[in-house]
């Protein structure tokens, strides 16, 4: 039989000491910190479980430096205003389709309830693909209401650089253009507005680059060549006339046709050619609309590229339609001519500059150098007529736009075209570079864990460490 043993005074003292230790302020704070840590951990687990059930379009977060899954404001505006129902028929095996395309489709179509996505395996359903005249690995964007459809191949979404094969022995991916291609397709199948631009010929004019032609096509704008000497009058379907850097002058007859066309509310974009070329009829046409050509090449001592005074970054003062989508507000013009706004303008005419040099610019000829501030781009308006003059074709030269893709050369030129039309919107969207490897976070739980344990977790750990230190003390 066990007997109760009376505790000695020393044992009673130790008992009280242990009891007091757990009732101390430090002990209570430490216990609170441990309890809080447990609560936070439980919350994190619950959030991770919930996040694991969310769809990929919510949990996949784009952290690429080029934001390849980012959807432009132009696309969001078009999707928000969609009235017709659209079907995206993807002719591909979903399991084998590039994850970037699938991810973008999820994010893009989540912005509107007007788009339905259907996947058709071309191997399992070859007849359906043949009936719709479709190709494998493509997205057919169709609208039943307008009875229009546009096919977007995967190769137009993930663009490859085949020229790299000759230097590296392999073909590299260069661009991700899902935003631009899909928005263009949606615009084409829903819009009934089409415009036609005639390009003059017969004077050594430059041609537009393939990329510019393609961007115009995205806005339902087509181009066609026109020799003014072979026609008696301007075609009735001419929505705008482009005179692109002629190397020789137009005739007196052609000048008269241009003035008549403008008098009837015509739209003309004139891109000046060689500044030293003798073009009295073209010069007279400009002067009719308040702009006087300056002889010589323009050099800018203040706004030049790496000290090359003939490589100019003009001051951009565009507004309204001309300013839409400009990201850097920088364009490059090489070996440009220049002009000035004439003071003796008629009251019905307005001339607005959108590209100018600094005051430290010079018009340089073999005989002299004349300092001044020169105009490199302007729009003259009178009633419904518009004449847009650009001082150098280098702004839309493919070698410039491709090499300096971060500049706004292409965007500004396309805006110049759209500025002539009230019912056409520039839906050209720059492709995202794939030069830097992309990345995505595949589970929102990882993000939530970081947010929970990133800062609060550090606080808890520090608090726990302080408690342990005081306990030992």
C-alpha cells in the first residue's frame, strides 16, 4: 500500500517556481505566438485546398518579363463591346497543344461570354476539319450572324525565326502574337467596315513592308497600286491615297487630279522622298495645304541617336487618334527632309504638327547649314479633306521597324492611316518577344503560401525566437 509522503520545503519551493514560470508575461506571450502560428498554418492549408480547385485561367499567373499572357486594352475594349456570338474552333489535340496557347485562350475567352471554344481532334474527326476547309493546328474564328470566318494557324501565334538556322543550326521562337492575331480575327468576322488605300506608282515610289501590310489587313484595310497617268479620275472606292517616297516629281496633270480629289474631301498621306530631289509639283501641292518643303537633310544636334545627327528622335506631340497605343513616345527617322508651317494660311485650313525637331536642328545642303526648328510630320485639314505629310520614308522602313522594335514607328504610321477614318479602329497589337524565357506559376496555392508566410511568417518566427531567448534567460 502506497503512503502519502509529505513534500520537503525545498520541493514545495521548486513547485512554486515552475508554476510562476508558466504564469509569467514571457510565458503567456510565447504561448500566444505559438497559438497564432498554428492558426496561420491552418488558414494557409485551407487557402491552398481552395486554390487547388480553381480553374487554370485564375491560378496561372504570368510572371514573364514580356507579359506574354497580357491582354491589351484594345482587345479588352473589343471584347467588352462584342454583340455577336463568336466560336473559336481549335483543330488540334488539346493534350499536345502548346501550353502557352491553351493558357492564353483560357484568359482571353474569360473576358467575355460571347466567345465559345470548341476543340476538334483532327485525327479523330478529319471529316469535320475537311468540311470546314480548316488546317490542323489552327484556330478558326467564326461568326454565324455575319457568316464570316478567319483561320489563325498556330505558326502565326508562336512565330519562329528561321533565319537563326543559318547562324545557330536551329530554328528559334521569336514572338508570341496570340493577342494580336485573335483580336484581329474577331474584328474581321464582326465588322462590316472595309477600307481601300491606293498606292501611287510610276515615280519610283517605295513599297510598304510586309509587316505594315499585314497590320493594315488586321483592321480590314487593303491596298492596291494606282498609276494616276493611266486613269482619268480617282477611283470611286479610293478611301485614301498614299504617295510613298517618290524619287521623281509628279506631272502637272497629276497635281491637278490630287487637288481635285482633295477638294472633294479626299484623304492623302504623302511621305517625302529624297530631300535633295527636284519636285516642284509635289512641293506646290504641299504649299496649297500650308506646308513648305525645306531644301536639305535635317540634322539635329540635340535629339540624335548616339551622336549621329542625321538619325533623329523627333519630339512627338501627337494627340487623339494619332497618339493611341504609343508606348515610348519615341520614333526614329533617318536622313530625313523637313518642312515648315506657312504663316499665310486661309481661314478654313488648319495645320497641326505631330513630329518636330529641336531648336538645335539644321537643314544641311552642300552650300549651307540653316539652323531652325523643323517639322517632320503634320496633318492639314480643310472641311472633310486631310493631307498628312511625313518627312522621311525611313520611319516605316522594315530595317528600322524590325531592328528598333521597341520604338513607336509602326504604331504612329498606322495611327496616321486610321486618323483618316472615323469608323475604323487600329487593332494592330505588338507581338510579345520570346527572346527571354517565359514562366508561369501553375498553382495559386504557391502564391497564397508566399503571401501568408512571406511577411507574417517572418514576424512569427522572430517572435518565437524572442520567446525562446527570454525563456532560457
